[in-house]
C-alpha cells in the first residue's frame, strides 16, 4: 500500500463530505461510521496488488532451480505470473 493510514482517513472523510454535500448520498448513520467503512474499502482495494505480489512470489518457488541455473529470468517470470493472476482475479492495477 502506498498511502499512509492518515491520508486514507483524510481521503475517505473528504469523499463522504462531497457525496453528502452533492446530494449523492444521504447517510442513515453517523458520518464517522460511513467514513470508517469507506476507509476499510480503500485499504482493501489498495492492498490487492500487494496480495497478488505475494501470491506471485509463492508461485515462483516452483521455478527456483531453473532461475538459479539461468534458464529463466526471475523478473520476467514474476511479471508473467503477476499478469496471469491479475487476469484470473479480474483485478485492475
């Protein structure tokens, strides 16, 4: 994740305020509850790439010997696996 928790909280608060002010939403609960929920959604979305990277690295372990022998390029393999995982999961990075 590339944003600090403080920045995420600020963005979520700004989004809620703009949505309410623009009449796009009418909160049925306290705005703080809505803001905290939105923070969780933002964090979850931002961590998608991190989770995909971890999974790609785990899958790369199958090819450690080929990489060590120089038969496969580690970075290219990582990018190929990551691209496939993104496609399988329907993620947008």
